[in-house]
C-alpha cells in the first residue's frame, strides 16, 4: 500500500524533514503519481509498527504509574522542611565565614597596632637614652663647676678671710641659728641633699654643704 507524506508522518510519527531526507538517501521506497509523492509500505510493516507503538506506550504509562508519587500535604511539608533546613545550614556556613573574615581583619589590625607600638617604643627608648646622656652631661658640668667654685672659695678664704662680703657658711651651722625645731631642720637638710648635684647654689666640701648668701638666694630651699 502507499501513503502520502502527511499520512506517513502521522502514522510513523516522523517529521516531514526527516522523511524528505530518507527519500533523498533512497532509504524509503516511493513513487510519484500525477505530481504527488507516495511512499510504498507493506501492511506487515504498518501492523508491526502499530503493535510496537502500543507496547511502548503501555510501558511508558506503566513506568509513569510506578514513578509518579502521590503528592500529599505531608509530602509538601516535608519538602519545605528539607529546603528550610538546607537554607539554615547555608546561612550558618555564611555566618561562620563572615565571623572568620572579621576575626582575620581584627587580627590584622592588632598586628599593625603592635608594629606601630613597637616602632614608637623604640623611638621613645632612643629619645630616653639621648635625654639621659644630656642630663648626665649637664650634671657632670654642674659638678665640675661646683667643685671649681669650692676650690675658688678655698683660695678666697686663704687670701680674704677678713672680707665681710664673703658669706660662705655651712648649712648645719646656719640652721642652728634659726628658730627651728629639730624635725624642721632635718626636712630642710634633706631638701638640700636632694638637689645639691643639680643645683649650682649648693656647695659641697668634705661631705658638708655650704651656702653663699653673697651670690645666691636660698629662700625656696629654706621654706618650712
């Protein structure tokens, strides 16, 4: 029997493009009658294709019946719960990553602060050493000047013992002339001992402190 292109396409479920391709490749038998192309097929091939199509269809329906589950409210709720749990886990992972990034950033800032503090600490230590050297130099100069003045006073004492303007007097002797109590004299003496290395006004000789009222004012040290 013969079928037109449309009939062959519907029966065998094949597109017209594929049929035309098979005709060009001479994979199908055909004739042209009065300008119409007919494809020649046997009845057995039609029946065999029909039975095979029915069998495939029945198998597909059976498979769908087996695979297709029955959707219930419980199934939908379980699906939503599972998706919700997955979202919670993803959120927890993201929060953990964010916390780690924040911790890393804070650690970087702490490290930078420590580096800056170390730099400033080193600079402060250098400045402290410089100041100590300068202070030591000043103290040494003051001591040398004080000793020099004591030596000068000794020379003056030898040559000008009768000069009334020269008023070098021992601190302890001077304190005895003042109307002071014993603890007040001790306080003043400690005050002089605390500053004599740095104060040019306080003179020292043989472990004793001397004052020169002709040159200096000691009112700040003699307060009580």
